[in-house]
């Protein structure tokens, strides 16, 4: 397997630096020797000149009759030092054959010169060859000095060349060392960057899961006023599914930036992963930490005002070391995480309630059209999203998602093939923003459905516009119309439609319970499991006549006994209807069969002989209770029974029936053939 090219390159550079360092050391030693040699050559040149000068003086003095044995001895010592080197004179031997040959010649001539000096002393200078011999000697001295100078010049030239080599070696060595230093600095920077990346979440700029885990795994016991906060974003899945993961990532970044900005710098803030974040506080007690988290929520709420279509929603829980002695950081995080989920339930419940209130208001606008819309979408034109605010059981779209994607699905799955292009074009956001500028600009799109027995109609209701006047929110309502009014409806389909509309009326009425209570003249509750009529409730504002619907009877009592007593007032003609709900046993049997809602009507005869129609509505529920008598949990079926006087409604029905019967008889008389009387 091939080695790492980077490591191989580094090895080559290191080897080159080592080799160049060795070469440089050798060159420096060599240069030092050359310098030493040049310095020695300079002394040799000086002493060679000194030999000539002293010899000239010796000759002059000897000619004048002044013997100079001491100086002659000095010249011998100088010549000997120049030939062989001398520690005493600090002379080195020149390793130059021409110079040594010349010095041998110089030594020989000096010996001859000394003999001639001896003759001068004996016979006088006029009778000797002292002058020619000395002139020759002086010439040899000059030649020796010249050779020493030439040798010195060669050494200097070598030194100059050596200096160039040394300079080149040093330059290359410095370049390599500089390269290595650069590489080292670069590696250090890369290591720092890598270490930074190891602990940095690139998406948010906060410390990442690795750093958070390292902090939570710290074995050092936390200080008493150390706090751990667990944050969790809400609605991320909905955003990812409806607007895409890029929008979800932007949502996470917004939260991270806002959270870091809201938390003081001395407190740690990191991302533990996904939509979860961690904060570690120092020096705050419970009250101070609560105030800080309230400040954070306020700051994030202000940030959300700039993004009204996608406000930041999150849950947070915290735990303090002072409240959890002997706990480490991981334990505190676990406690904080549990508290966060408690807070999440509160936050999501509040958001769901706010969304439900908005849905009630939106559906009230829809219901003002008095149309049978089976399904409704609340759409955001700016974000290209929708969510369902009304949906039947078999609705084909998801509860929320991309509006553009929903348009494609509507065209492909609901419209006939010939209609798809028209439906798709009419529902494009740019078309809606072009055509819808006021609340009156309702758009209706009718098209042939994929099912041949009916056609469909889509209604677009604009809700609001942004500050630039562009459509922001709108409702897309679905309606299906049968083609043949005489065609019989399948009973199952009709029942399904009934229950869907009943469900809508309950879910979409924010005061449904109040309406039921207001409708009843009197109310009482029954424990069917124990056959106990527990109490009677007279809603506020009801008349004595309404309150009289309930029989004056001591409570609590057996429901069967109460019904037996009440039965005495029921007219024989309606007794059968009354008896369907007059015992706990009958009601429990129907509850077990799946019925939760039973309505019966019957007539009662008042003390003054007047007949009164009464509607009895029984709403049954089941709960689980702990029974101390048997020391166990047991299911308990209870009922709330609403009594309503329907005499006026029946009177109106009877009047209407009488009117219709009279009109029918009148019409029959007009169309009956007249008798033909003829004379006999």
C-alpha cells in the first residue's frame, strides 16, 4: 500500500535539511582551515619580506665593517621557519612545491651569502662578490614573496568560492527550514481548525454535540449554583415536511443565533444535536435562572416578530445543582430534559389552543357561504404551505404540507384527465396573487371529477394580504356535486356523510357544550353502573316550566325507581318510546353495543290535564375509578340526561301538516272530474 504522499514529502525535506546541515558543517570547518591558512600565509609573506629587508641591512652593515651575527642567526631562523614552520614565530609551513623549492634555493643562497660575508670580514668587500650575490639573494627573496602571495591569492580564491558554496547551502537550508516552519505553522493552524471543527457545529456556529458531551461527562462535581438548561425546538418536523429541510435548517440557525444573543456571554450555549440545545449557567439561583429564561423567551418572541409566518417555538427545562445534591452534570441534564418535556406539553397545548381558536374563526367565514364544503385547507401563499382545518375521513391530502405539491396532487388524483392542466394553472400562486386583491374576490373553479357521477368545485377565499398588498393567507375549500338528483344515494354513503357533518358541527363549534346546556330545560346525572340518579341541575335563566320537567323526587335515588315514578305521567301512546331509556340495564346494554347518544320523545300529562312533549337525550361516557369496597379499579358508565320541552315544535309541525293537508285536499277538489247530469 502506497505511503502518505505528505509524510513522504516531509521525510525527504527532513533528510535534505540533515544532509545540508552536515555539508554546511564540513564547509565551515574547511573555511576555518582556509582562513587559518590565509592568516599563516600573510605572516609568511611578512617574514619573507623581513628576510630580504634584514639581509639588506646585514650586507650594508657588514660592508661597513659591523659584524651582525645575531641578525644572521635571526635570518637562519626565519628561513627555517618559512621552510618548515615555527611555533615560536607562529609560522605555518606552506604546502606549495614552488614556494618550498624557492625557499630551498633561498636557503642555499643565504648560506653562500654568509660565506661571502665571512670573506668580507677577512679581505674587505671590494675583494668579494658580496654585492652580486646579495642582489641574487634579494631577487630570490622577491620570488619567494611573490610565490607566497600567489599561494595566498589561491587560498583567498578558494575561500571566496567556499563562501559562495556555504552561502548557497545556508540559503537552501534556510528555505527548507522556512518551508518546514511554514508547514509546521500550517499544520498547527489546521490542527487548531480541526480541533475547532471537532467542537463546532458548522450549521449554527455553536459548540457541537462533542463539546456538549465532553462538558456533561466532566467528573468534577458542579458548583451549587451551576444550572443546566435543556432546549427543544417545536414544529421542526412540520416545517421540514411542508417547506423542506433547507427551511428547517434555517429555522434551527435562527433559534441558535437568537438563543446565543439572548444568553449572557459567561454562560455556555451549545447544540446537542437536531433541534436540541444545551445551556450551562453559573452563579444563578432558581429565581435568577427563571428570570433569565423569561428574558430569553421575550427576546426570542421579539425576534419572531420579524418572521410572523414561522415564529420560534421551543420548550425549556432546567435543573440546579443546589436542588440536586450529589448529582453530576449528566444527572442535571437528565433532570432538565424531563422538565423540558413538561414545559413542551404546556407550550404545545397553548399553541394548539391558539390554532384551534384561529380555525374556529376561519371556519365561521367558510360557513357564512352556506355551502357543503367537505374539506378546507388554510394556505400560506408566501411560504407555499397549507394545513387542513376541515377534513373528512377519506380526504386524500396530508394534514399539512406544500401547497404547490397539493395542487399537483389535486390535479392528478381528483380531476379528469382533460381538466388537469386547467386546474393546475388556475391554482398557481402567482395566478391567485394576481386575481385576489380583496375579500370580495372569491374564486370558484369547477371541474369534472375523476368519478363520472359527480363534478367538483374548488372555492378560494382570500383571508389577508401582506404589507405590500400581495395575497398572504387564503382558504381552499372542496365541494362535490352529484350530477343526478334523482339517483338514489347509497345508504352507507349517506350515513357516512351524516356522521362527517355531525363531527364537523361538534369539532367546529367552540361553544358546542354551552349550546347543549342552553338547549336543555333541565339536566340530571346518573351513575348507570350503580343505578344511581345523583343530582339534578337547573341551568341559569330557565323557567319554572322547564324546571318542572324533572320530577320532584328525593336525591340521590335509584334511577329505576325515579323512572317508575315518572312513568305514571307518560301517556300510554308514547310509553313504548319512554321505556327504551327508563332503566340503567337497558342503557348499559345499548352502551355496550356502541351507542353513546340516545334520544327519545314522549308525552307527559300535567296535573291540569295538559299534554306536554318532552325530548330526553342521554349522553353516556365511561371512566375508570378506584372502588375502595373491592380495593380495585373498575369501569364506571355515567350518563348526563338533558330534558327539553318540544311541545311548541310539535305544535308547529302539526300546524304545517294541517296546512299541507288542506292544500292537498283543495288541489284534489280542483282537479276532480265534474259529474255529467243528462235528462232522461
